[in-house]
C-alpha cells in the first residue's frame, strides 16, 4: 500500500528556503572563464577554442608557445614540445 503525501504550505516554504541556502552544484561560466565561481581565466587553447569550464583544460591542445593541461605555462625558447 502506498501513501499519498500532500505537501502543506509550510512544507513547501521549507523546501524553497533550503534550496536557496544550498549553492548550485555547477555554474555555467561565460566563455573564457572556469572554476567553481568562474573567476579563473582560461589559458591559451589552440585554434581559438575555449577551455573546459569546470577544470580549465584545453581539449584541443595549446597554442604554439604554450603548454600544460590548461595551456598556462609559457614554453622555453629551446623547448620544441607541442
């Protein structure tokens, strides 16, 4: 047997107030930003692509003079890695 639960006005107000206390699990950052609060700036991703909005990684790789998963490390002149 299943019970039918009909929410009351006070229980709905409680749920709404709890929802406002909890931060969103994921914020959709604008292009060029990433991180939990979107305050970090994307690195130098190749071909003008944007970084992953969660962790800042560049899925398409880095521009020629940059390296690292977030393309935020400048290559040395003698370093020919891509």
